[in-house]
C-alpha cells in the first residue's frame, strides 16, 4: 500500500478526527482511511439515509397504514 502525508492540517480538524477515531475505536490513520473510502466509493455503492434506514428495518416486515381522507378544502381560502 502507498503512503500519504498531509501537512498543515488545522488543529481543530485534527482534534475532530481524533475524537471521531476514538468514538469508532480506531487509530487516527484508520479513521482517515475509512472516511476517504466512504467519500470516494462509486456512486452506486453510496446510499442515502432513507435507503439505509429501509434496509435496516426491512427484515422486520412492513406495516400497511390506512391514510385518512384529504381534509383540506377544495379551494384555498381567499383573503381579500
């Protein structure tokens, strides 16, 4: 594998990276690799939040909801 050296990183950014790495129980280097991998993944591999939530709960089955009828008036009120 190749090495990558990044100089002059803002101290605040480095601290946020360190905190994120600690939260994920990874080294700073592993956290940066994970972030780069996520951001540079092909578009079809990246999933939106809604898709990820659906995939998480899909094994539990679905629920059919009865939606109430439209309760809005036919025409919007006029303010003259």
